[in-house]
C-alpha cells in the first residue's frame, strides 16, 4: 500500500504492481471511460507527465530529448517522473482540493496539478482524472507518498499463462457496438513502433484475425505490400498462416523500447535488413510459438506484470509488442457467438439462430493521438526517412 510521506496516513488499499496499460493516456473524446486499472493493482509511468508544460520553441530539441520527446510537439511535459496510478476505488483518506478541480465538461482533468489532499495533514498527494475522454485514475505524486508492506499475503503474480485464459482476452467491439477505445489506442501505439521498426516500408500481414481486424488501419499508415499467399505456418497455432499484403499493427506500451529488442541500431530507425522492399509480419507468443520461417517482424504480447515483450528463446529479431489483452484475442479468439451451443449439439458446432450482435459502422482505425504521441517519443523518429513521415502526418 501507499501512505502519506508527511504523516503516514494510509492513502490506498493493498495493491500489487502490474505493467502500465498501453492505453493509459489515450481515450475516446467526449466519452466517459471506466477505471484504467483493475482493482488492487497499480502501475508506474516512468516518463514525465502533467504540468508544468513548456512550448517546443522555448525548450529546444536537446532539452526535449532529455524529457523523452524527439520531434516537434506543441508543448513538452516537465512534470514528475514515476507517478503511480491506481483505480479511484483503491484510494483512501484523500479529499478533493476545490480550487484545483478544473475540467472541460464531465469531470476533472488535473490541469492545475494535484487536486487530492491527504486527510491526515492536508498535503497535496495525488491527482484525480475522470473527465470525458480520460480513463478514470488517481495519480499519486512520487515524492508525496511512500510504499509500505500491507502485511497481507500476496497473490500469484500475473504471468504468460494468463494470456490463454478467456477472461484476459479483450474483445475489439464494446457491448454498444462501437470499437473498443482500448483497441484503438493499442493499435495507434503499435503502428508507431511498426513504422519505426520497418522504416516506413511496405509490410504484409498474416491472414486471419490480424489482417481482418488490423489491415485497414495499417494500410492507412504504411505502404501496401504485394499480396502473398502461402500455406499454413507450422507453430502458428491458428489458421493465420497465409499472408495478405495490407500493412500491419499491434498494441504496446509507450515505454516499450526499440533497442536490441527490435533489432535496431541506436539511431537508424531501420530494421536489420534495411534493403528489404517488403517486410513480413507474423503473430507469435506463448502457447503458439513463432511462425517458420520467421517473419521479419513478430507481433508479440507484453508481459502483464513487467511489460517486457515476449520473444522466442535465442531470438534477436525485430518485435512489436502488443497489449496483452489485444494479443490474446488475436491469438485465441475463442467462442464468437453470444449464445454458445450447449447440451445436445456436438462439440464445435455453433447455433445459427442467435440474434446478431451490434456491429461498428466503420472499420477499425488507430487512435491518432496514440500514434503521434508514441512516434515522437521514439528516438528513431529523428532518422530523416522517419522524420519526413512524421512531419507529413503531423501537418496533414
């Protein structure tokens, strides 16, 4: 749990650390969102967030790079690093500071800095954010709180095996028939990393759920590669062994690196075979292994506890980490009907008389802010090839 550094008041319920969700800073505008974090969990944002903000023109390229921003943006955050995020329901003994409760329309957004005070001593210790377009969160200030043992036995930490559980899968469509904002944000983050890994070269996607769900969004950001169809790939664990020339995508955390994990040079922004005209992409991870022959880029899950990308043993090729819940759905779609067959119907046979679920009115698209916000935080964006790509997208 976390306590006030000033007076020792308990400020949270017992919580356990997990990976920072990839969609933390990206939501659907003018929509109310649920809590970002699951109950009894917390995550840490290593990058500067929140106020104070400074305009790019007064900051300069070198100072912005020290804040983790490598291409021009409107303003750069000089807020604290390592802020701790919890679900609002796990907060304890904190009160809103009325004069710091500004927001746009439906809640508070934290624009004026910490808006929650410790009820024990009155010290500003955290920021509540729940305005439209924001995931409901409470952000603890790292210098205002202390972490202490709760005295309760810790449960088993999440691991790769959890990705095969049905409850870990995140469906791409919400119950109201709209695309999941978590999917849209995860796709935007992943596309930025894919652009950096491939150097904005054409890519091909594996047929099946990856191409069907992500193809449209990828084709809008990357050049379309030639259509290539082959037989099933051993070890893929799905029928997605063929490849369709559409482009590709994934979902990963903003903090996921592109160094040795992605097979990149320190500043190149290009993959290990920079002369390759079209890059192949495949889905890989725990339980399904990696396709053979190995594609140029693997879409892999992030570990639910550490956020580290999965990789095959001894493999040093390029990977693009995905939100583990999004990856789990692509790798293990499971039952697709709202009324699964039970009882007398044979195994694997689905009913054909259930009501059709609501469907989105448009194709799945990447969250633009997630794409741009992630791309400017990748050192590879400084490469002339990628800088031109980013500037063209930013000004269009």
